[in-house]
């Protein structure tokens, strides 16, 4: 059977580096004990892997204290923790029309229940948020701005540093959803004035599914909203207030942390900026090929600057789901179709009524051959449309 051309890395990167599979296997066979629950050698070795992973991620994001880097199931889990822990009745929050449902739905439920008010800032024709639009939306009861660092549909990287600066000046909290950028785009918590950062491990951080986390800056008054075992001070009736325990509860996904550990070492050895350059070189090749096909319309793909290796498009009179089915069944090409869990993006660019878009997203193991096959497949599908 032909190898699948995998162009769905914005959903989850595949494959992972070989070192990730190898370390997860050896780790779980030799020291897969619960961290913080005992004093024997296996537990201590597991604790070392967990703390080392906190340190590496903290350094990647230029955080101050590794203990404030906490683990969760994924970015959605962390975003729910952030939203529940930061917002109270009467608060106003500003977000954007670029957001994923991992932000939109938690906010919507609170808005629907009359707990908070939400302003949704639009993006321009190129796929970017204007920080001035956020500034003009600030009210007296605005508590937080929560922004998608890069759109999972359009690939556009937002001006997080500018937004963070205006939030700091206005005395409101800035939360950044780094699901699409952590591991491939530089993030500096201090320079960008980020108060709360959410990330997932299975995308550009190249780890497995089921692991993610957040970083909370000092003096950010996030409440614990989930409670349980920590392995520390078990006689205490209330959940521990200090980090990382404030936002961690129960046994960690240590196997996921181990995979994330190996993945960070791999990224460091290759260089994050070099990995991004490699992906964007292929993105430019893909853009050039698709833009030359009659009937294909690219979405917000003006230039590779401030962009991830995501390229979405439509083909005249074709439903995106049908294109995806043909790509998979006839050409062995994996992609994502539909609304990509970001309905407001498609509503704004007018693709919602046409079934969304086709999304190609590149990763570190894609090749020029993959791009050539994808372009040729789309060319043939677009030609079918004329018959």
C-alpha cells in the first residue's frame, strides 16, 4: 500500500520523532510510577522526568518559574481551567473571531448563563487582528483578553506582543492560546506580557495526545476550580494553593510527559527556527502550486511572514468534504475539511455556507515529493469540476 501523504499536522503532528516513541516505551517499562506519591527509586526517577520537562518548556516560553508550568490533558483543558479560574460574574472578556471552539464554547456557556459579557473582535482581509480594535473594546469591567496566537484555519500569526503591551498598560490580563504555535513559533512570556499561556503537546511540540498545559505568570489571581489528590500534605482538607498543585489534580499523564520530554530534546537538537523555515519553504512551494490552478481560491495566504505552515483553500462548486474524501480515497492524502472547529472564521470569510474549506498543514517530516503529489491531486480534482 502506498504511503499516506500526511498533511493534517495542525490537527496533530504525524509521525513523531523516533526518539519520542523509543523513550515513551522504555520509560513506561522501567519507571512508570506515580510522581510525588512515594519515596522509592521509580517514583523519584519519574519526578525527575516531570520536572525536567517543566524546565524545558519554561525555558522555551521564557518563563520565570518552572513550577508555574502545569500539565493538563490538552489545550482545551487548560483553556477551560483558565477561563473558569479567571472570570467571575459581571466580568467582560475580549476575544476574536479567529478563535477555536476550545475558547468560544467555554465563553459562550458563561455568556449564555448571564455570567460574563464577551466582545468578539473581527480580523482583516489578510487574517490578522488589529490591536487597536482590542484597545477600543476595553471597558471598565474588562477582566481579560484571550487570543489565538495563530489561526488553525488561516495560519496567520497574530501580533501577540502588541496586544500584550496594551493589556499591561490597561491593567487587564492577557491569555494566549498557543495550540498552533508552541514548538514552532517563538513565544516569550515576559517580552509579550503574557499572563496566561495555554498549549497542547501533540501538535508542534511533537509529543503524544493527552498532554498539554499552561503557564501562569506571578501575581495572576487564578482560582483552582478542580480539586483532588496531589500526593502532598494529604491531611489538608482543601486543595493546595501553591503551584504546580493549584492547577494539577490527581495522577499526571506521566507517559505523555515522557513523550513531551523526548520531543523537546529533539526540537532543541534541530532548532525551532530552522524547523519553521523548513516548513515555510514547503508552504511557499504548496502556495505557488495551488495558486496556479484554475478554480482554486487560497484563504489569507498573501505572504509567508507571520504565518504557520497552514494553507486552506476552496475549489469552485466543490464541497470541502467531498474534496477531502477524494484526496484520501484516490490519492492517499490526509487533510482536514469543514469548519475546523473555528466557525466564526468561516462565517467572516463566507465559507461557512459552502461547507468550510480544505486545509493542508505541514509538519517537520513532510517533503517536496509530498507537496508535488498534493498539488497534482488538487489539479486533477479541479479539472473534474469542469465536466
